[in-house]
C-alpha cells in the first residue's frame, strides 16, 4: 500500500455545515440543504466558534507583539490603527545626525525598509517621531513628516508594516529596554489598577492592566514610562476569523473539525427537533468530550518545579 504523502485535509464552511446536518439526519445522500438551512447553519457555525473564545487559550492564535511606549503616557489603544503595536519590526540606527525639520535620514542598514511602512526615529528630546516612509535610496530614507526635533547619529530607528488588531486577551508581558535586560510584568485586575492611588508615578513599567472593549483594547502601564526607549513585549490572543463565504476554511487546526461538527450539530438539533431527548443528551456528551479533548491538546504544557525543604530536623523522620 502506498502512502499519500500529504496531510492537507480540511473542510470548508459549507462542508462543515453539511456534516453537522448529517449528524441530525437532515442532510441525506439524496437531499440538498435548502438555502434557509444553509444560512441557519452558517449563523450557528459562527456563533459556536465565537463561543469557544471563552474556553480559554488557543495556542495557534497566540502571537508575540511589541508595544512602543511614549514617555509620560500610561494608556494605549490597540485597535489596528492607534497605538504603535506590531508583531514584527526591524530595528537599526542612524549613521548620521539629522537636524530639526529634516525630511531625510541616513540609516546604518535599510534591510526590511519598504515605502509606506511605519517608521519611528528616536529624537534628541527623548521622544520617538512616528511617520511613514515615502522614498528609499540606498540607506537614505525620506520621511512623510519632517523631524520635529534633531536626531543624533547612532540613535534607534524602528520600522514595521502592520499594527495588530484588538487582542482577545494579553497573557503575559515583559518590559524591555535598549540594554536588553527584560523584566516580567505583573498582570493587574481592574480593581487593583484603578484603586492604585499613584497612577502617575513614573519609572520603568513593571505592571499592566488590559481592558478588552468592543472594538479596541486598552492597555494601561504602571509605572508610567519615563523614557520612550521602553517597550513592552507581550503574548496576545488573536481573534478567530469568521466564516463569511462557502469556501472559507476554518481558522482552527484540523483536530478541531470533529468538535466543530458535533458542537454545531447539537445546537442545530435544538432548533430542528430531529432527535429525541436521549439522542440529544448523547450528542451533547459527544460534543463536550470532543471539545475537551481538542482544547486539552491545544493548551500549553506547564512546568512544575520542586524545591527541597530546608532546615528540617531529620530526627523527626527516624
């Protein structure tokens, strides 16, 4: 027997819906689903997948991002357009000083620079000037907005393409500085952050609070950064993509296909009444078990550390 040498099996949105209706006996070999049934299945599929967000951390949706901080600014709106927050960026330095109002800077390396990308230049007044790239000629970069202050030779220059959308959650974060010494940041609850009587204290950030709002996320940093060279690197959970078209693939690993089919089938069975009570209960058990198995598989394994006891009187064990 020959192996296929492939592992690209997947199901589209409509195939998932058909499989769910097969579990109920609605979809049979000689029957095509009606437009109403297919539309109902699409809504139920999207509702079910969105509900899985509350189940917790999905490894395949966990990404790393960097938030560029501004001196004396505590809160940052993450919505794909406001805060300078991105998954990947390029860092280099200026190779020559640039005067106030300059529209050109010269960098050590222009690798990773692309016209239209966001660019941040560290200025002599300890702020970062953010604009976009309009022209690249070798290592000379033309800026869309002129420098509001001078920039010395050897200062940091950051370039990135895309800002991240609102995170579903921020799991952990580290405060970074140019020397490369990272420190872990403590995640605060809402009450703990807002009950802090000294929110305006400045220093190197070591705590954060994340407020997920409807269309954006607000991350608040404490102490308030006293230097624009500070950055926050964090793990975040991306939103699950919708099923918009019939041929859309699921934004899930392949091991989630069966849990999705059974979970959607159970929700549809409550609408279509095709199963008796015992069959419904069994379908729910099957769906819950499949979801638990897939969820357990797609969670990060944790480490357990054991520390030997000290100052123990061994005579107590004789």
